[in-house]
């Protein structure tokens, strides 16, 4: 997808949100893997916190994506629908 000069800031916001979301996912997986040593209630609390943080990361990605999407032309939107949206949803 070719990003115009006017779209660079919005594109960078999406990229930053995706990087942050990805890093959170990696950190959370490590934390959840270590939870095997915790009691059941503590594990559930960690899992709940992980899901809450994931939701916040998804919201941030959605806001950034929505702002970028509004500035895209039809061809760019088609590419975003095909590539970016599934990528964001997979986090």
C-alpha cells in the first residue's frame, strides 16, 4: 500500500499501535506461562488482567486504524481490508 505524505502520521500511529500490541502479547504469553506455579485464583486474576490489557491494546489499534482508514483512497482501503484488518484481529 502506497502511503501519501499526508497519511504518514496516521500510518505511523497504526504501526506504533501494532508494535505495542505485539509486544504486549509476547509479554503476556511469558507471564501466563509462568502462571503454572500459581494457585488457581491467582492464575485467573492474571488471565483477567491479560484480557483487559489486550482489550485496551485492541482499542488503541482500532482508533489508529479508523483514523488512517478515513484518509485512504478506495484502492488503499481494499489493501487495508485484506492485510491490515486481519493482522490487527489476530493480535
